[in-house]
């Protein structure tokens, strides 16, 4: 473990369990926390926000996940797909937990949960005869891709191996496998799959184990498993219970790449020493720009946030039909907190309802009937307050869904409050600015003129996620601290244009630090009267990562809620929130931004498009072309190898890919919008992934606010900050290389042009991640031609089963927009320098097919660029 430390200002850090603050625990601090105001003890218990806990639950599947999320429950993190459903963490009150159980959600006991089985399924014995009969053709099934035909769909293997990845961590080896069967959707009987592996080249297959069937939103995805092994296998064999067999090689996941910059002598890192609230982040960003004017500046985003501010409120008269909820017209800190409201009983009969205002004291003189009995209903009192309070009261209404028919009773004066004066144990000292907030972007680059590729890192969309903010700040500190002394850092700063947003949700982040640790959303309250009483103040706000335009809940995609108290509430309309408008403004103002990373916690996933699907039929947003998908995987491998280099944290292959495939559907997320609207390679990252614990043999997950020091080998905000900062630094290097890439890709058809006596399978190969456009009708290929696609999601390119003589015309475009042979697909010329190959079928003397030229590989197989020339 590396321990050299050069630190910036310390933040007072609360002691947390999971993501819930332990009330009464001492803070890791240099000064005592501020006490809660004395007035809080006099408030009604109705105005105290309910206590919440983090519990782990089991859901039957994606349909239930969508149902409980739409109902307003917060179960977005710690999510694991298991064979019989989904396990997730949920932040709930005791009453909400009871509601979940009534919906069929099962609460898991401590230590309970799914673990991969190491035992074989005895049910395969019944299929032994079929397996034996087919084992002779297994050698012919070694290609893990499926065969798709230009003329028929019948040429498909019963079993395909999509992935077989080997990795090590903490001295232990693991094998992760994904395989599909064409009969996977069959439910009666359910098709099982069994995995065997060898113990190295030339050894026999053994160690039969059952694979788990993965169903999502009612659709069969694949079978998969993660196995712990002592020896790296060379090959695996997958067998279905109906007799299909496939054999395939094992690849290395997260091979050692370039050494991390932190390994270099004299390199400065470990520069952030604790969690930072938004004011500290903003102050340090401003300081960095002042100290480094030649390479850094601040961009002030145009759309101001709502601000860390609320109207002052009170719930008066209980929760029945006679209760009234009152809200001030002014923000609490601008006078709303000075208002008192009193319901007054006067002697006499036949008295009208009236309101008296003296300064900030509001007295409601309750009506009386002819017998001298009180006669004002809650609805009537609410109307009187709104119309007769001299503008002090902006909103008054019966409690929640009550109609307000009850008779209001007299009360002593009740003080209104915005409830932002409650300081949590361990919260940092100092007042929080209450007005609208200007989100700041720290821009770092030697040439900030739009000519270098831009990289936008956006952190803390979700307020409670504290590690993403420190991770982003750490990368800024490394860039400016090493620019003059480290050649690699100088290359990054000289060849990229970096935009860093450590906190895109400063209002919500302040609320998380000062009021409610589990706050996820911003602080804009769009709720109607039924949800606007102060006891629900921890349930207001918009999920900023559901507020974008592509694949939104308004368009029928799953994962965004219409319920204003849901933690995935999408907002009243697309781009309703200034925080989301700012990101769109950046993309449109700085068209050189070609890479984007939205940093979240926790879970340990790295993902991209598609990010959402419509649950009925699991219809996803458009998947990236195969070339882009290849580029994403290649970049992910480099980024995650740098993460692993710090303390051997491995983000496993099952947690990498399209987010709707590896995580869940998140309608209206920012990545989808930036990729499909602006052609920006857009990653999402859940930092704080599971770390293998050799002592227990288990994978131990993180939390939203892990102890800063904690256990450096398992749970530690400091360790997560450092390892994921390594990954972001690698993303900068990828962007720098992409910007300088002028080398066109090469591609070939395998096995290539020639004569064949019968049908033949052919496929394309490329020298680097690239999209292939092709035709088989003799025409020139253009950007409107069919694109070479994956066999299935998370799989290599398709295989064409050619049954008649066919001529292929094609060209490839790499991620940087370089076109093979400098071919111009927009216009015809005499050269017509696209690729050509004819597969001739059916000759008595076929001869030998032409031997194809292998595409030349780039020495470093570098990731490249964006979408120039891409449809």
C-alpha cells in the first residue's frame, strides 16, 4: 500500500454504518459538532423526518424492481442480479419496510444472500446419452460466435460461449463465464447448462458445475457464473441439458497494462485527505485556477440551482381532517423562519373566520356558530391563511390526502421553520450559502481553444455519493501538481481539454452533509399538497440522472418514476432541472467534448449504452454499433486495469457493459443523451466495487460514505478515491491518444475470397475497434449501408453462413473517424477503393480458397475516437 501523503484541508467526517449516520457517535474531527437548536425539542413529532435504515432485500425480478421503484422506494444501489431475482439495498423507514413486505419483497437477514455454487447439477446425468452423442462434434463448435445466414436462420449452434474470463485478486483466481443456448427462453422444462474447465493446456475437462440462468424483465439473457479456481484453465466446455455442446478458450481479464503513474518516482498523488462538502470543493477549484492560470480556469455554468434553501413550514393540528399544513411565501432564511401561526378561540357566538397579522405573527380567529361552538374547517382555515395573511403564507392546505372537513382547534403560536438549522452529528462547521448556487467546472488543459479532445468528468449527481467528488478532485490535484515534472502528465494536459465537475448537485450534497445523509436528489420540491408537509422533506427533489431527453420515462422506458417522493423521480418534464440543463449547455458550447464519465457510487460497475429499456419485451434504447462497443470494452479494460493496480480491486466482467444489461434500466440518464444526441463516448461508473476478502472468502461491498480511513484493504473512502482516480487518469490518456490518432484501420473477410464446394461461414476481422459498413448486392458501400453487428449483445461479430456465390463490398471506420484506405463513402470516384471479396459456392473442383491477409494490429492496440463519418 502506498502511503506518501501531501494533503489539502481536512473535512470533519461523520462516523457511518452503511449510509446511515450513527446518532451520538463522535465525529472524526478536530472540533465538536454544533448542537441542534433548542427550538427543535418543542416542535411536533409530526415535523420530524422519519428515521431511515439501509436493509438488504430480495425481489423476484425486474418487474418487481420497476414496481417498487415507481412506488417511491430507494433501492438503486448494492444491486445484484441473482438466478432467482434481484438482491438490492433499500433506504426505508419502518413504515416503508412494512409496505415493501406487503408488496412481496423479502427482507434478507444479516449474512443471507446468494452465493455462487461450486457443485454440479445431478440433473445433467439424464442428458448424458445426448451429450455423449454430440461430444464428437464439439471440436467443430469451438468458435464461440453464432452463425447467422444471408439466406437462412437455421444455421445456429445450440450453445454459444460469449465470455470466458480469468482474473486474479488478493492471491485468488476466478473464472467468469457467460454462455447462451438458443433454447434459453424455454420454461418447461427449464434448460440447464453445465460448465467444465481444464487445468491448463493439454489437460482433461473436469470440475463440472452448474451455470445460473439469467432472466431480465421476463427475457432470457444468458447463463453465467463466477467460479473460484486454483489454476488458470486454458479451455472450457459448456453443455446444455438438451445436449448442445460448445468449447472455447479462456481469456485474461484486466491484463497488466501501462504501470500507473503513481508508481513513478517523484510523482505526486494522495493529495486529498478527506471528504469535501461543496463549498470546500468550489474553494479548492478556484484556488487551483488562480495558482495555475496557464493551464487551468473556472467555467461558471449558466443555470443556477434552486439553492440550499426551503420555505418555512409547520403542520398544525395533528394528522386528521382538522390538520393544516402551512408554508411561508419567503424562503426560511429570508424571513420565513420568523413567522408564527396561532389558531385562536374567542368568546362569543356567530363569529366570522378572520386573520390578524402583526409583524410576522399570524393569528387565525376561528369562526363560531350560533351556539358558540367552533365552526372553521381545516379547508376554510387554509384558504383564509392564503388570502388574508398579508402575503406571509404562500401555501396552506389540509394534511396530505385529507379533504379538510374537520373543525380546527385552538393552538398556541407555532413557529415555522425551513428545518435547515438542524446539524447532524459530525457535520462540518460553518454556514451553508442559502441562495441559488452556481455550479463550477474546473477546466484544465494547455490548449483550451476547442482543438483538443475534451473529456468531461461529472461527479455527485446523487448527493449522498461522497467518494465520486473526492475522486474527481484527486485527479485535478494530480494534473496540476505533476504538470511541470512528469512527462505523462504533461502529455495529458497538453493534448486534452479536461472539464471537471466534482459536485453537480451542490444543494443536495449540502443537505446530505448537514441534514440527511441518505439524500440522493436535488432540493427542488415539485410535490403537490398531498406530499408537501415537512415530515416528507427528505423525500423531495429530482433524480438528476433521470431528467434527460433520450430513453426517458415519459417515452415509456423503465427506471424513472412519476412519483415526486420517489428517489428516481424524473421531474415534471425533460430537462426541468438547471443541473441537467448545464450538462447539455456544456456539450453544445464545447463541441470538442468527445468523452464523458458520470461518476457514481457504489457498486463497482463500469457501463455505457444501452442504459434503458421498455419493460414490455425488454426493448432497449439503440445499442452502439459493434465498433463503438469494441472501443468501450477496450477502454474499459485499460481503465479498470489501472484501478486494479492500486489494491487489486477487480471490477468483474459481469459488471461491465451496457448498463441496462449489467445493472438495471435507468430511464432518462445523462449518458444516453450525450451519446445519441452529440456522439460523445459516454461512460457511467459506480465506484466502490466489491473487494475480495481472503479471510472470509466473500466479496465485500462498499457504501455511499465509507469511513475515510477504514480498512484500506476492504472498505475505505480513501482507498476508493485513490484507485478510481487512477482509472480516470487512464481515461485522460485514452482521450489524448484518440486525439492524435490519424492511422486508418484495416479489415478483412475470413476465410476470404475463394471457391468452396459447399456453404461456408465467414466473418469480418479488424485491426482495432472499428465499424464495418458492407453490401452484398454489388453496390458501393456507404454510411447508409448495413453495419456489421454483434451476434448478440456482449458477443463478437456475426458469422455469415454463405450458401450461394456472394460478393462482399465493405470499408471500416475506427473510433477516431479514420476511414480505411481513405475511402470517401459520400461520393463515387474512379478508384472505388473499398474492400472487395467474392465467395464462390458450388464448383466440382473448388480448389483452395485465397488465404486472407490478416489485418495489421496497432502496436499498442490503442483506443481511438468518436463518430466522424459515422451514421
